[in-house]
C-alpha cells in the first residue's frame, strides 16, 4: 500500500450507548488501532455524534494537525454527513473522513463478543488504510436535465408517465409494441376487485395522448444509455410503421391490404372446451 508520509489520522470509536459497547469491546479496538501506521490519536466516546463527541474531532484536527479522520460508529447513512460537517468546520476537507460501520455490521448481527471485536478491529483497520489514500475533493455544480424517460408503456409505465407529467416534467414514454397498454390490455378482469381491465386502462391511455408534455414513442426501443445522473443521453431506435401517423385513425382497415404479416393472424374464441369461432386474418 502506498500512502502519503505526511498522513496524520485520528480514529474515533463510538459506544453508541449500549448498541455497540454491549457486544464490541471498544477499549480493545481503540488500543489495537492506536498503533496502526499513520494513526496519531485514537479515542472512544459514549456518543460520537453528540456535540461533545464532534468537539473531540474538531479540537484534535486543530491541535494535533490531523489531516484524516476515521469514525467507527453506525451506518454512514445515519451520520456520515454529521462527521463530515464537523471536520469541515475545523478546516479539514470533508471527503477526508471515512466511516467504519461497527454497529450494523458487528454488534447488531453477532452474539459472540470476541468475534464481534475481531471483526470491528478489521473494519476499523480497513478504514484507516483506505482514508490514508483519500484525496481532497470539492463539490461541483452541474446543470440537471429535468426530462424523464419511462421505458415500457404498460399500466405501470403509463401511470408513472401521467404522474410525472402532472408534476410538470417532460416525459418520453418508450414502448416497443405498436400501442401502449401492455398485458393489461388483454385481460378481462383485474385482481382482486374483478373490475373491468379496459375500464381502468383505456382512460389512462387516452390521457397519455392528451398530455402535451408526454412524448409517446411506440414501435421503439432503447439501444444505448450514456452520461451521468442528471444528464443522461439515451439512444432510441424507432422502427418503421409504414403509415402516416398524422392521418391514421386506428380503424384497422389497412390490415386488409397490408402485404406484411397481419396481426393477429389467428384468433380463436372458446366456450369451455368448445371452439365457438375461429378467425384467420
């Protein structure tokens, strides 16, 4: 492992009341990590996320010249931002803070204190070695494209498109079939209320056509996605439909003279086990 020779790391281990300390031997973890390369100070505290706990970090950054911080506590989803902000207030780049989750990953899932403590040591040591390689970062601002792509024009895609359009977004609804509706369009009833499927679906299909901010792309497929969150670029292939969409009324009469394979080719109506009618188009 290559690391900067000027790395000065502070490690802070949280008891989280009894959440961590009841299973993990916090003192043992602190003593173990205090001798790790680059570690200048290792401390433990009852609640590191509290104001006194954050003051420990800020004071050590100022007084000991720390340029990296590791906090062994709960999930980063809970308090990563808390500890990053504490470091930033002390003048340390917020991205030079690393969280080791020894609550959800150790104390909450292990009954054996010895094994949980060994695992906590490994997680904290891994965090120390990782933070030594961190580089300071700066947040950037980038323009965000508010348009939304919905892939699939079934009932779920239709509902998503309608709600997004209602919220003011421009929506591109891509469907590979000639028409939206999906599987629900071939059902008679819907579970569990046994309501008429078409009675629910068709008003929504019509509503899609009436919304000016829903761009419907039928007979189309997504062939590529590039970019990043907020600025994606999507490549959509639209297949030939051989009709003038501005004049089409959807009457279906063109099927009678279309040289291509007609859809549907075969249709059979059953009454129990008896064929009532068989249609070949």
